[in-house]
């Protein structure tokens, strides 16, 4: 028993910490409360007819008359194809039951913990790191918005990244299992989020290629690459019915370059979304500082700032009635960025930004540069119409990129890459035999750069 706790005790502690933190943060779910998420309500309304048909007849309908004067319904809950993947029901934890919000956080914690452990970050440090990544504001905002597909894909596909790293460290079996199983579970729930994370993995693949060429280990590179591709391919294969159904459906929509419901068929020349439409939610260049400074461009588009706010007091002092003033501050406009509206900005944390800069100074190897490139890449692409030249290039020449809207959501790459490099920096600081004097100097430099920003 003593040996068991010595070996697995930290994982038991991690599980307890994750559960306690998740339910403490989401305490209202223990009182039977649920988050009012607009997208969830819309999805329930859209799929109600198909669900009722299945409940009363035991069969699936492939058509709904309640949307757009009639349309196929297998994208909104109808049909059989989504149940063909036996692993897919595991994602139900992301949207079933009143306590699902807490369980989403627990899955976040577990997946990000697995990612950090695959990079040989200390077990105890990985617990802290998992919490730090999961509490990046965007990962919380999408829960409140009801973007269940995003939450599950971000968490699960991050473990595919862990599998990629393990395979290239010659831990083929565990890496292949991670890549295959978590691709199978997470890929089809939100292809856009999976696409972005696979872009980051692609950059890391070039880093591995450079390292293997320099070390003259091209055979190892070829073996690892083939194992990873095969693992991901098998994982995606379990979602074939979903992927092919999406592909077939897409051809008749805006994303496929044709829609009878689109005025003048504006997307026809691009075989994808209209560029202006796809870049409506573009992150402002100034808004990028929200990664470091919370509320740099305000908060959500509307927020309840309360009766203790200066706004409320000013309204009262100007003769506004208490009822009118209260109504205003309960729904006050608090965002002045470039996006049409938002539920909140992307904040990874000042400490994470400091650790990220420290990682650039002390972490060795190709992943320092690939994670930096991934971060910069995601920021620049998130700017959308604020850097139209780059965005238009990707829309025209990068496969499938023009199928996605809300380009600002690619910042999920930065939200994973920045804390990952930051905790790799802490891993370096904890190594035996490091030159403490040099390390302290670099810590000071990183702190100075962060403060200057």
C-alpha cells in the first residue's frame, strides 16, 4: 500500500484537487442551478421536432419543417450517423445534466495535466499548470456561451498534441493511444478548434524535422511521423460518417461556396465563406494586450456593473431615477474593441505572460521556437480584417481555412502554447545543477520586459 501511494499518490491528489476546485468554482450547480447559455437554448429549439419524432416513434427523421421552411436535420440532432462512433457518447459529459459545467472544468484539468506531464513537467507543477491553462478566460467564456463542441475539442485534442510529443520521444505505444483515442473522441465535435490545434502540431512537426535533420536521425523522424499520422487517421476514421455527412452538407451551404439562401451567392467565387463575413469577429491589434492586461478593451459587450459603480452614482447625481439607473448598470456596455460584440476578452494572465517570456530566455530546444511561432501565428491570424493581406492569403491558399468564421477564436493556440512554454521554463528552473545566478538574472530580465509591456 505504501508503494502504491508513493507511485500514484500525486495522481490521487490531482484528482481530488481538480474535483474540489471545479465544484468550488461552479458552486451554484450544487444548488441545482444551470447557466443560461443562448446557444444551448437555440440548439434545443432547433432540434426539438427531430427529438420528439425520435422519442415518439423510435425512429429517426432526416428532415425538419421548422427551420428555413424545411431542411435536412442531421446537423441539428436528427439522423443516425452521429451514434455510429461508439466513443462519441463520452462527450455527453460536456452538455448533459445541471452539473455539466463543473465536469467540463474537470476534463479541462485532466487533459491539460496530461499535456504537461507528457512534456516531463513535474507532477505537482503540472497540477498548477493544468489549473492555469484551464482558467484562461476564453475557455470559461465559451462554457457560458454554450459552445459545448468547442470546450470538448479544445480539451481532448490537446491530448493529441501530448501524443505527438510522446511519439517523437519514442514512447510510441502511449503516444499512439493518446493520438488515436482522443482524435476519435474530440475531432468531430468541433472541426474548427481541432483544425487550429493541428496547425500548432504542424509547426511542431517542422521543429522536429529540423532537429532530426541536424542530428541525422531521419529514420526516427519517418517512423514517428508515420505512427502519428496512422494514429490520427484511425481516430478520424471512427468519425467518418460524421465527417462525410458534414462534407456533403457543406456543398449546399455558404461554406461550400453555394447557398440558395445567400443573396447573390456571394461565396460562389471562393468555394468557402465570404471573406468579410468570416472576419467579422476579428481581434483588434490593440486588443491583443488583453492577453496580459485584463479588460484592456473593456469586458463583455454588456455587463452588470452594480449599484456600487461610479456609473450608477453619476447617473443618480445627474437626476436619473434609481429604477432607470439600475436598469442601465445591469446591462451596461463595457466593450470598445473591434468585434461586433463579445462575451469577454482573451486573458491568459500576467504571470503566464511573464513565464512565457522567461521560457524564451531559458528553455532550450526547438519547442521554444515552435511555441513562439504558434503564439505569434495565432495572434496575427486572429487579427482577421485588421491584417487582411495575411488573412486573405490563408483564405485563398490554405486548405479548408475558408470554411471557418470567427477568426479570433484561433487564439486558443496562444492560450495553450503560452502557458505550456511558461511551465517548461519552470521545469528548467527546477532542474538540478542549474546556475542559480544566471537564472535569477534571466528572471529579472523577463520580469522587466513583462512590466514594460
